[in-house]
């Protein structure tokens, strides 16, 4: 079974808004064994949307669209869909009652006429009530083609998909399961890794696909097996990964989780550690990455963003003469930040970052893109130097955050 | 002139990797007045890529692709393009020398045979040397159709686009300029806003488009004017925005910048303030948002992520009996966090967040999605309550970070 995802919105096309709906929907569809064929973003224009539907239905039985059904004038999706499916828009009293109730809850007593239009649905549609916004979702099916029409706001899309996808997919009687494992490898360049794994890769069975996904200088090997029985797929991948272990064992930092912050959680919980963070160049993103994991409050004590140099001394107890002689971007300051942080939060492990995110150099004329990462444990302090002059500010902050957690895991696994 | 962006990669289709290349390329193309027609993501298969090119070239003269040209086995893009354009792949000695130099710089003395394939280019292509990776970019043109073939790694794509786009676009003799302004509105629901602005919107000239982009509970009104002379477009939009000011002036928190963190920078610099942050439920993301802005080091002193309850007292001086009687998620604790933070960092303004990100409730059984944001200034402390039970953990953290900066701006503008 193949599906396409259609993102409707000029703001995404123009690069002004980052689409996150397609990734979420794709992940949910994959759980049901649905192959994603195309993700297409087009403008909010009737003829364009009709062409897009035609293109997607060439290869897909199911198209899920998001966006273009709000109450404002820039929304043409409903007209396009009704023309494409040759169906009428009719007033739905159930949707209207739901809208009234929603407005009542939000204390907007005056139900605006404009929102009345949101109770207009396709005459033969199944309506998916939207508890978090005014535009309902709709499912419309004709001649083996099914469209699921959703609003564009991600927090409305997520519950609509989670609650309704099982029912929507029932008609396809899916019996293929997908099982995915991600193995994280560090310390081998991609082409070298591919060479080492060549024979192993050639022996993977036909139902198994392999992707190389570089993230920072970690390479994620994503193995996906498909077949009728999930438990067999699980065993099968476990076997292939055990073979991988014999080939590149010391370079593997994670064999289950995909995200570095989730891999860290497993390592920290296994060793019963607690963690604190002192950040300069990552500006809070490193803490943000750690705390994005549910359950992180059981091991993450907290962090300091010591952005101004003086705060590194005042709060983290970095020696002023170390800053004066080595500058804030130095292995010495990174180490003292990590050590000061470990004491401040009384954690068993701590990690610190200091660097020059750019686009301007710092007051010491350190080169843009230079950073030091320090990890402090009861065994001592380790420092890693990174220099990435080609990243812009935000990418640099994200990359160093990823790299910091990767370094932390490597230190903890030694 | 219309262009499409083609993202090639199973990992994006499967939702495993978030595509950020398309947004970046779209923004760069828009600067040159190029309309983006379609953004299409497809699988790494020869026939699929050929269909995708055919679809994009139906309406676009230019297609920029990313991904699918790495050294590993999952890459089929080059074959597809060579078939589509009926061209050969030939060995390019210039690219090969560049590769050798790149490997020398990285101290990988052994130039792997696998990477030799990356010096295979289309016989009639213009090669774009890639300083940050092994796969070069290429430009190929035939019968009025131009394809720009780029690698998939974002930090390789960005410089390749920035350095080469002007030359690539020269052939189109573009004389249409685009000028965009974003006005940020708070405190009016979208449908109500649309009603208030209806007459104003109807009077916008034909060369001007308007989009409503809700972000959290801020609505961004994006106005784009196109025409031959940028300065005239600027004047024109300035006029329309001055009309907007008379209609909804008190609800406008920014008239130039798009991102809330950039709007904040303008407000803070105008008032010569300094800022610090105390975070609980946003876990570092709020600091990360503030520091993502270049130049933020001139006003951002730093932050504390006081994740564990005890750290709120130890570092931020929140009274233990306040925590005991009101719980950590309370207006009282938010206020004391902000006040303690302002003293710790000696900043003129501070902001604090505390809440329950979920998916589990906290130890006080506060409801998931409840949060308090406090802003402390020399004039006193203001608190805002937010309750969003329908967001997942990461969305909640991001939403509260956005909302916190929005609240801070509102307080500072009063």
C-alpha cells in the first residue's frame, strides 16, 4: 500500500515556515506498513492542488493533505478537492454544533460568520472532529482513491492522525509489518564504513533495506525489514546487528535508539548517573536536547548557560586568570566549567561547551567555529576540540550539542 | 521564473530525517524573485526520480535537487539524471584533484576507490566544487530545462547555493524583485483578525499577497509585493503597514522581523536592557532561542536550567516553603525564579518558565500542559498562565519558549 503526503501552503514553499507535518505523518504511516511514495508541497491554488492530487494518485491509493483549510482568504483547498472528487460542499450541522461548543469553551461567545464556512464539508465525506481548532478533518473516497484532508497546524494534525489513522487504514487490510533498527556508529568516515560493511551488506536478504544517515560525525545505519510477522523481523535484524557488532563493535555507540539524546538516556540509566550541563556556545540547546526526552528529570539535575564571561567565574567558579591567559574558548576553561558545574549541581557527571558560534569572532579573536567540549566525572575530565568553520550560527549550535552528547557517551562507555 | 526543489532520500520520506534544505533553498531563490512551484520529496530510485523530474519540469524551468549522490550504495540520483537528460557520466580530473586535496587536508591518505566514483560527472555539466564534502554539485541544461544537482548534507548545500546561485540564475535575466514584510499580531484570534482586516485586505493592490501564519498564539501577517523596483515595493508595503497600524496598532508586537527572538532583540536593544533566563519546563530551549540570534551576547547574560526542584532553591533562591505550599508549577514559584535569576545574573530583565511538559504528570499531580511564565523587571514581576494539554513534550517546550518571548515583549512594550 502506497500513500503520498500533500503539504499545501505558500508559507512552506517560500521557506518561511518549516513543514513538520510530513515527517510526523510519514512515521505514523510507516508504523502500519504503508510505503510513502511522495511528499509534495504546493501552493494554495485550485488548479495547482488538482494537478498535485492527480500526480500523487498516479502511484498512491491514499493521499493525506495538510493545510489550506483555515477560515482566512488564502485557503483554496476545499474548492480544489471538491472539484477533483466531483463532490459538493454541504453544511454539516454536527460539525457546526462542535464548533459552537469549541467557541463556548474558549469564551468566544460571538460565533463569527466566517467560521460558519468551516462547517461546510464534502457531501460524502467522513468528518474527523478537530478538538483543537476550527477546521475539521475529512476523509473522502472515490474509485479507489482516498484523500484525508487535514488542517495545517501541527498540534491539530497530530491528534487527528493518531486518533483516526487506524480506522482510515482498515479498508486496506494491511498485512505487511515494518521493523526498523538504527545502529549509531562513530569514528569511521562514511565511505570507509561502506567498504568495511560491503560483504555484510551484500548478504542482507531482499526484504531488508539499509540506509546511511550521517548526523554530525555520527553515522546512523538504519535497517528496515518488512514481512508478515513482526517478531520474525525483530529476530532477523537482531542477527544482522550481531554480525555488525563483530565487524565494528568498538565504533557502535547505540544499537536501539535513533536520537543521540535517547541513546544517552539508556547509557546514563544503565550506569545510574546524574547529569548537569554548563553551556556557552550552545546557548541552552544542549540542555534542551537532554530535557526533550521524557523521563530526563530522573537524571538531569540542571544546567547553566554562562554566556557572559563574568558569569563563568561567578556561577561556575572558572578562575579569572585562566580566562585572561587562555581565553574563554580553551580546553582549560571548558574543563573548569564542567568541573564547576558538577560541583554546583552535585551531579555525578557534567558536560560543558565553549566556542565561537559566529558570524562574528569573539573578543579574543578566536576563530569562528572553534569549540571545546569537556566531560567531568569522578574519574577526571576529558576535553575534545572541534573546529567547524563552515556552519552558520544555528547549525553550529545544534552540531556542537549533538557532538557533545556523542562525546559524553564515548567517555561514559570507556 | 519558476523553480522546483526536489528532495531525494528515503530517510526524509520515512520521516526519519527532517528536510531543512528545501526551506533554505526556497528562501535563497525568493531573494532573486524566483517563484517556488513545487517542493517534492521522492525515493532514491531511478524511475521515481525520472518521473519526479518530468513532473517538476512541467511547470518549472529550473529544478534544484538535493541528496542521493553520496558514495554509498543507496544512491541512484546520478543514473536517473543522466538518463533523463540523455547524457553520459565521465571522469573529471579537476574534481578528482579536488577530492585528493580534500582527503589530504583531512589526513585520510588512502583515497578510497569508492570515492573515485564521485569524480564521475555529467559530460556536459558545470561542476560546482564542494569544499565540505566529497560529492560535487553539478548544473546541467538542455532544451530550456536546467537541473542543479546537489548533495544532501545541509552544511554542504548552504555554501554551494550561496556561492553559485547568482551565476546559475544569470541566464534568466530576472527583473522582478520580491519584497516581504512580516507583521506580528497578538491578542486577536485569526478569524476575528480576518474580519477586522477585510476592507484593508481588499484594497491591497494586485502585486501584493497576504498570508496569515499562526505561530503559537501569535499571528504573522506576511505581505509580499513584487515588481521591478525594490525601493518602490518597500514604500508601498510601508504604506499598507501604516494603515494596519491604525486598525490594530496595540496588538502589533513587531513590524519588521519574522522570528520572535529577532523581534525581542530589537525591543531589548532599543531600551538598552540586559536579560537572563531561568528555565524549568522549557529545559534550555528558551535560552537556545535567545542565543540563536547573532549579537545576543551583547544583552543576554545567561541562564539557569533549574530542572530539579532543589536547584530552584539552591541556585535561584526560591523559598522552600513556597515550593511546599504552592508546588513548583505555580505563579509564586515562577515569580521567585524570575526574581532570583535577575539577581543572580544582575540583569535588568529576567524571564522564568515552570510547567509540566508531560507525557507524565509531576510529583504534585499538576495537570500536563500547565505552565507559568514570569517576567521580572525593576517595575515588578508579571506572570502569565498557559494551559495546553494537547501538545507533545517537544512541541510544548517549543510553544512555551515562543510564548515566553512573546509575553516578555508585551510586558516590555507596556
